[in-house]
C-alpha cells in the first residue's frame, strides 16, 4: 500500500471524483469579502440569506455599507448568526478600508504580504478569513487552511499532527504545490468538498476517493474486513 500525503497526488484523486469546482460565489470582490467575513461560525446557507438581504437593500458596496446605521445592518445580516458582533465588525472593517485606502481596489493592489498584514490588522479578520479574501476576492495565490483540510491531512498522514499550526500547514502546501491562483482556489474547494461529504467528524472512508492513499482510511477499511 502506498500512502501519499503529497497535496498534488491528493488533488488529482479529489479532482477525478468531484470535477473542477467553480467555487466561492460572489458577483463582486466586495461581495466575496463580505461573504468571507460573515461565514465565520455559520453555514454558507445562512451567509447566502444575509448576502441576499444586503443585495435587496442595495448595500453591497464599500460606500453604501459605510453609510449604513449599525442597527439596520444588524437586521439585514441577522440570518448569518452573531449578527450584532458581525455588523459591528463589518462596519468597522469597511470604514477602516475606506479611510485608509479609499477603495477596495486600492487595498487589493497591495502586494500579498502587505495586503495580508492590512487585513489581519482589522478586528474580526483572522488568518483563514484574510487568506480567503486574498485568494478569492483579491485573486492572489495564497493557500487557505481550514478545519476540513487540517483534519483530512492529519488522517491521511498522521505525521502531520492534529496540533500543526496554521502557518506550518500552509507552508507544507505552498512548498509542494505550484503557485497558481486557479489551482489554489480549486484545491481548497476540493478539501471542503471532501470534508463535507466524506472526511467528516465520523469519516465515511468506504466511498472516499482517498481511501487507497490515506492511512486512517486504509486501516479502518482493513479492520472492517
Ligand atoms: S479515507 Fe477516510 S479518513 Fe481518509 S480522507 Fe477519506 S474519509 Fe478522511
């Protein structure tokens, strides 16, 4: 049995099963950024409801949102959960961007490291959110690590510890995978699809596209036979 924790090999198995995933919906960069902020601690279905509300109220722009009362914003984004905190943070982030850069395009024109530092300086934007904004809204190649990716990688290769840091796992991918925007976007999407459909808290290894290269999956299937 050959176990493979090379991300490129994993990707090729996932891609064969799931196909190319045209991921992270959003008609504008601003909408994608707002989605990345609202998706914290909730499901995408709830984010979609909040985004639809913002669209219906014609608030999906930096200018419009910064002129909105916090209370009104709370009401509109309520479906996304933690709506008071999220409204306050969204407003504060948008006002800071407006004050410091004027437009989203100017913020996104920073080089990747400067952009990441700027995003991380805003309360409510952690590493995963910052990297999602950089990858999908600013369209610069950076590898996004999420809980699905971390869990699957640990199961595929237990040498990748459960406690591996965000930065260490990001380096692991970025050292091995060609730096390419579409590839990074699709690879992240594939891990999310894997985590939702197979590599769940209780993994469904029998039908998983990685069960021949994953240590945990192979061992669990052997035990069942
Ligand atoms: S084989 Fe099982 S443990 Fe391994 S990635 Fe698939 S679902 Fe997760």
